[in-house]
């Protein structure tokens, strides 16, 4: 138990690091005023939110293809093609929206760059065929 005589006056001693003698000074009046009223809200980048939806579509498409092959290809080829076409249309629509949406941060810009690189990778084989 701490006796009343041992209480420090003025600044308070807290062990902030490995140095127990380090003292924490009381907050200034301006710091108290600004920190109590400051509420910061983080608005997420719309590109990042759209990319999360795109990832869900990619996962669903991969799962449907795995399920088709796990069944041994017994499902109708027509059903498989229609499913693949539908997922492709959804992915392309979200990718197009992402490409026209302005990124509000580095994460969104990186998503857009990744999609642009993926598109370039898809175009490279066609370019090679045309050039040869």
C-alpha cells in the first residue's frame, strides 16, 4: 500500500519504457482541448471496397470450377460454359468500374495497377501472334 507521503507531486511517474525514471509531463491546455474534440473518421477508398467484391467473385468462380472437376465433369458442358460466362461478365463489370473510379489512396492505386498489369499480360500473347 502506498502512503500519502510517498505520492509524487507535479508530474506523474509512469514506466513508459525500460527507463523507470522517465517522467510524463501533464498535457498543455491546447493539447487537451484539441485531443478531446478531435474525432477522426477514416473513409475507405472505393477502389479497395470494389476490389474486395472482385476477390469474392474470383473465389466463387474458382470454387465453381473446382466443384465441376470434382464431379468428374458429369455436369452439362452447357451449364459449365454459362456459369463461366456469367462469372466472367461480373468480373469484367467490376474491373471496368474499378478502372473508372478515382483511387483515394495508395491501396486503391495499387489495385488499379495490378488490374492494368493483368490486362497487359492477357494482351501480350495476342500481340506476339500478330507480330509473327
